[in-house]
């Protein structure tokens, strides 16, 4: 009897221990088997007669058929049947150009019941809309929704939903932590890697409709005829998925590949060069999206080299692509080599006066915060400050400053924090993006995708790609819900697994902020590669590349005074926002050291002296990782062993790193505060000198 029980338990464990074995390549599109019997029966019924028009004629419709076939075989273990009789189909895909409830890219899914038969209609204005509808239907099935009651209408409010790859011609990736670039320029155009198709499919499944395949630190060679043919091959592969291709444009390209003596945007030969180049591109790729430009930033060439403004440069390129309905996305990530001004003020100072001076087809792309993708930044003051200019929000999905691909950090809560930030009493960042006066609206994310088998390095890194896409489609979605969707599609239908991973993910962002840069600290990472703590860093030539510039520790306290008595960066915000942050005694404490130089003895809102609170926060961050480890361990019997093991190992690295961050930072700041660690906290394993001696010349992501 006893043996029988043990045997039964073992069988049970083997079965529940997951049929979803996966190396992560399938992303959220693995279509795991539906175990709920009644749902499965109904899904089977309605998959037994699907009507799709123009399968032979239209490449996107062909993709829908393929996706349905694939998903059906995996989820319900039956091949779907397709019918040519639209009257008797249980799933009807219908183009409805006149539908007023959806926009150009939107879709609707509606259940119907007739004579005890049920089914769904998926409708959209065009084929790509139907593809989005198809993915939404399959997502609903993965979420085990009852298709007898489904009734969804969804239209994206942002027109440009794009990934920015910082991928180089030699396949290295600047700030990439998941292997090489997936774009193999050497074998293009003749070889279309399956990865390109799988990449486009994954993007389409979450509504991403644009991709910039080249680094913003641009290489002019991409604009040569040889490379444009390669770009065309990619564009052709992506088109059926509704994805447009964009390129970064090196401002000095007319000199580098055009034999001109200047790249001055007002020079007639330069103007002609770009116009000809645009025509050459559009002859090859009629739906080419346009150019993304980083100019006069971190050593990149730009119009200021010729005493022209950003608007002069952007408008010249915009004129070149305008005849083909192309656009120019001009980045506002600028700060000067020479100006001693607080770095976070510079983009606003340069761009605000240019509002109204950009051509109609120019958008200005602004990072989420005014510095550089720190673990936590206040929103960028340029949002809403250029009412005559369409503004695109740039997030960084790749975890340059967020532990790279060894830390589990779910970014949706960070994305939401920015989107939901009030820029004034009545408007949020998301309102600025959605209600831009111009019909151009957009959002972009710096991709975390590489050639690693699971695409993103950390198995949970995929969730950030997924969440970015879902929020780009609908910025009002909730981070928790998105996490649930991703887990359920990627890992398991098991409630315990879903719940546990969801808890881990939802706590992970705040937790990382605590062990890296709590209470508004920023840019105290290792020089260059940005991995690990280096608050003592003061050796780089540029003052504002050095951590000491940002925390300004001294015997009095710590933090960058950006209030009226300091750099007054706070003045760049609306008075409504200023009121929340301008006074150190009332300032939202998550931004305390961002805006204020705070005494080590400053009294926090909870009554703690500042130094104690800093120690508490760092320790809480470490404890948070320990908690994640425990939670992860609790589901070890319910998910794929290899994947469980991968995350387990990474969590150990994350814990070691969190301890390293805490011990290095607290000891360093202690040299100024001269205060003891509050009782009960562990003593660091090493002295400060040890942490200062560590260096990582081969840390990834330099991307040269
Ligand atoms: C592509 C930061 C990164 C750079 C990046 C730059 C940018 O400074 O460290 O690698 O360059 O941002 O956004 O242009």
C-alpha cells in the first residue's frame, strides 16, 4: 500500500512537473495544452470550421492560417478545419473597412450563438488587423477564456510602436546582454534566417509595428546600396506581419559615403544627397518607415557641427522622406561636452525653444527620464513642454542599468510609473503621447533581444519585451495583468505557478531600486559597462560621467540639489509637479536625493534618520532577493526543471550582487556620514578597498 502511494505520488509529480519543457525559444507563443476538458471541447468545436478569405492571395492571411493551425495542434491537439462557406463557419475572419468602432489597426472579437452552436467573428479593417485579432483570440484561449462570451474591441492609440535595436554591423550590440545581434548582415540578403520570421511573429503578436534595426550610434555603411539590399530583404520578411523597417541615419553620411565635403543641412549638395538617398531607399522599400537620428550627442555628428539647430537637421532629412510619407524621429537625448550645466537640464534647454520649428513629419523621441534610463528617474520634463511637436517616449527594455541579463527585473511597473506620472494637475505622460496635436504618435523601446536561445538572456527578460509591446498597444493596461498573461502563456496554467511568478515579478522592480539606488540615488554604477556599484567613481574625463557628480556626498549629506537653491532643474516642471518635489521635507522620498542634498540626519517621513533609512532600504533590497529565491524554490516541482534551474542560478547571482551593492555603497557613504550601521544589520564581508579594487574589463554590452 505504502509503495503504491509513493508510486502514485511520483507519477503525479512527473506529470505535473510539466509538459511545457522549453528552452525559451517559443517565447509566449508556445501554446501550451489546454487541460480544462469542457473548454477544450468547445475550442475543438469552433476550430472545426474556420473561414478565412484570400489565403492564397494574401501573405498576412496565410500567416493567420499558419498560426491557427499551429496553435490548435498544440493547445487542443487537433488540426483546425478551414471552410470556404462563410455562412457555416464557427470562426469567421471578416474585413470590415467601414467599421466605426475600430481604427486602422484595431480589431474586434465577438461571440455568437445560434441553434445551440457557438462561434466567434474576428473583424478588422484590413489583414494586419485580422492578424492582431487572431493573436488576441489565441491569447484569450491561452488565458482559458470562455469563447462563448468573448466580446472585445481593441484599437491601439499610439501609431508607432517600435523597437530600437542598438545593433552594430558586426553583430555586437551596444548594451545587449543576450548574445549577438539576430541580424546577420553577412548572410543577408540571400539568407532569411528563421529567426527573422519568429522575431516578426512575436512582435506582431503583441502589436509592435516598427523596428529600427541599427544602432543609434550609427554606421553610414547601412545607407550604401549593398546594405540597402539587405535591409530590403528584412523589410520584405517583416511586411506580412505589419512591421515597417526604419534605419538610423548617420548625420555625416554625405561625407562618409557620399564624397561630399560637408554634411551641413543647409548646403544644397547635402540636401540633394539626402533626397536622392531617400528615393533610392523608397524605390527598394516602398513602405520604409523613415530615419531615427541621434545627433550631437555623445560624440555623434549633427547639425550643430555647422552651427545649425536640431530643427535644421531634422527638417532637412524630413524633407527628403516627405514625398514618400516617411518620417524622421529625432532623439532629444543630448548633453554637451562643454556646458557645465546640470546634465539633466540640457535636453529641455535645447529642445523646448525649438517647439513649433520642426516639420510636420518629425517626431522628437524623449527618454523616460531626463538622465539616462536609471533604475528610477522622475519623468522627463520635456513631456508636454513641446505642445506643437509630436513626442515619442523611449523606454529602455534592455537592462543596461538594471542588472543586465542576470537580474530578474520586471519592468512594466517602471513603464507604468512613467506613463501615469502627472505632468500637471490634469494631464499624465500617457495623455501627452496619446493626444499629440499631430496625428503622429508613438512609443519605442530599446530592445533586449539577441541570439541567445531564449532571445533575452534571462528567462524572465522576455516578459519585458512582451510588456513593452502590450503597453505600446494599450498604455492603460495594468502591469499585474500583463505579468499574468505572460506567465500563463509562457510557463503554466497552474494557479500556484502563476501566482508565485506574478508575485516575484511584481515586487522585483521596487526591490532592485532598493538594493541599487534607493531614495533617488542615481548613476552610481560601474564606469562604462554600468554593472555593479561604483559610487566612488571619479576618474573619467567628463565630470558628468562620474558617479560622484551625481550623489555629491560630503560630511553634511548626500544628493544632487536640483531645487531652487541648487541647479533648479525642478523649474523645468509644471508648478503642480514642483510642489510635490521642491521641498526636501515634503518631497516624494523616492526622488529625495534626485532633487535634494540631504543631511545624514534628515528626518524621514517615517521618523527614521536618513542614514538609518538608507541602510534599511539597502537591506530590504537584499531581503527582497532572498524572498524571491524562496518563492522560486516553492514552485520547483511545478515547472520545467532546466528553466527552473536557470532562474535559480541567476537569482543566486542577483543575491550576491545585491549584497555587493549594499555593502559597497553603505561602506562608501559611511566614509562621509561617519555613522555606524544601525543595530541588527550584517557587517560587510569585505572592506571598502576590496570593493574598490574590483574591475570588470570584459563586462558585456560595450558593443564596439
Ligand atoms: C547608444 C547611454 C548608453 C549608450 C547609448 C546612449 C544613447 O549613454 O550608455 O550606450 O548609446 O545612452 O541612448 O544614445
